[in-house]
């Protein structure tokens, strides 16, 4: 320890922080439960810049392996929530409801469900995140729209929700800033999949929004951070409990992520698919899940007396174009050009394309969503480190889904890129992602479970 840092280098206060932080990392590594004051020391110290990235990364990794008690999760959620402001939306009529996904490949449901719910009269203040690992981020998708601003102030969020019923914003120094810092570090330190860290991150952001209710989409499968349904149920139950303790109504849907959702993976490509979906031309799985999430939001907002009525209203707002109109309003309000939803040439476009074909015929028995996500990240659609820039134009578009019958030499998907440096490696990953069988696979349920 003395070889890496000295008392003379960092002084009395620095030495105190260094030694105390190492102590807490070691205790968490050994599976000990930390006191509220000790967790506050870690969170506040990192937020103020007194604890460096390398020590916080070590603490996150210790948490990843040793976990946290329910009490610790509650404490760290509260600490991150209180690190900034809480939105006061009490002057906006109606119950405020948000929706959040734990992250999946091709998951763009927030951009569909939220406009539909807002069109049905639900006020939706949505604070979203960026790409984590091989999964896409809502903010990155929105920022592929030229001019679209996600760095809204608290006052701008409140004004926009009051005026048009929906705002998409990122975290700022005002809203749960501790989580904003940890969110990026988790991505770069390989600790994204930690159940307590996921729960505290999501719930601190969401409680800071001043919402009354929350709909969670907890992804399960090879294209999600949570691979097993039992872990997903544990995460959902923790978040529902945190919400209940804060007097918020929370419902969580466990949904299948063993193949990409929809056909498009990549930021601008997913905006195109969102546009098609809101104009009644979307893939069946994306439409079904988006409508169910919107219906849950509508029901929790008490716009309808039953969930069945909420489903009918959500479908109506999709079919009559109200959701599409609402999304156009949001784009215009946040500095973007809503014409991108009609003219895709106004979005960033790739310059290169490569087709991936199957050498033999049969049924598509599986599509490994994680490999597809990793391939998209390799060509620039995601981040390997927190400093990486994302290329909004690139990604993957599937030609088939699980269950499709294909002939030999049929195209399975297309890679869209602007730099061919990693195309060969990405193409190899994509080829490995597809499993072709002589037998037709059994149909999988999209919505696996509901936790409330």
C-alpha cells in the first residue's frame, strides 16, 4: 500500500480518506454489513471527488461479489436520492407515472410506451440513462436525433411535463448526481449486473422525479444483465419494496430478453423503428410489450378503472396516431427536428453494410441477444469505457426472429457501420449468435411474470 501512495503525496485529510476507504472495501469484500454512516462516507466522498475511481471501482466489485443487505440497499438508495434535488410536481394535475427498463438489446419501449401513456393523459417525467455494457441507453437513442437536448434543468422538466405531459431528461448535478457518477463507473468496472447496485441506481433516480407510481420492465435472459428469472424476481421485489417504503405504487414486469426486442439494434436505427411502431408498422413483440407497459402506466395513474380498460385505451392511442403526435411534440420541445420521424435521411446514416447469411436452411431456434449487442458495441453503437463516444448511425438490423423458417443462404441480419476496423470481429459474433435447427422451436412467453 505504501508503494502506491504516500502520506507526503496526499496529506492528512487525503490519508484519512485513503485508509478509511480501504477499510470499508475490505470489510465489504469479506461480506460484512456496513453501517449507514459508513455508506455515507463512501457515497459522499466519491461524489465530492475525495475518493478516486480506482477505489470506488474496488468497492463496487466487492459489492458485486458480496452483495448488500436490504437495509444497505435502502440506505444507499436514500443517499443517492438525497445527493441532489427532488422534483416537486405537485402543481401538475394527475398522478405522475414513469417507466424504467433494466436494459436489454434493442429495447426502445420507453420511446413508445411513454408517448402513448402521455397521450392518454398521464404526466410522465422520465429521467433516463445511457448505454450500459452491451445494452442501449434511452438518452443515446434520443441524442441520435440532431439537436435533441437531454440536459434539461429541473425547471425545464417541470415546465415541459406541465405543458405537454412528457419530458425525457438525463441526470444532472441537480438530480441524484451520486448515481450519475456511479452509473458510468459501473459500466466501466464490470459491475453492472449487481442486483443491489441496479436496484439502488434505478430507484434513486426515479424517486427523485417526484413521481407517484412507477412501472418497471425487468429483463431476463442472455440479452439482459440478469440471466436467471429467480434473480430478476429478487431485483423486482427489492425495487417494489423500496417504492412501497416511499409510499409509491410500483409494479414490475419480468420480460424475456433471449433475443433482441424488435429488429433494430443501434441508436438512430432504433429511432427509425420507434417511428414505424408509433405509426402502426412495428414488430409484433415490440408493439405488444410497449402497449402493456403503457397500459400499466395508464392504470397506475387511475385514468381508467381497470387494467383491461387501460389496455384498450393504450391501443386506441397507438392506432389513432396520438402517441406518434406526442413523440413529435417532445422532439420539437427539446430542440430536435420532428421531421426525422418521416424522413430517415435526416438521421445519422451508416456508410457501409454487410449481410450475414445462413449456410443451411431450417428454423431459427435462437438468437443470442448478448452477442448481437456486443457486435453492435464493437462497431460503435455502445461504450467499452465511460469516456467512449457512440456512433449514432451504426448497428444491426435483423431480418428474422426466433421461429422463422429460412432457406440456405438466406440473409439473417445486416451490419451497418461507418468504420470497418472491427467489422470482421463483429460479423463473427453475429454469425455465432444465430442457431439454426431442423426442428421448429417452442414459442417463448414475452411477459414472464408480474411483481407488485
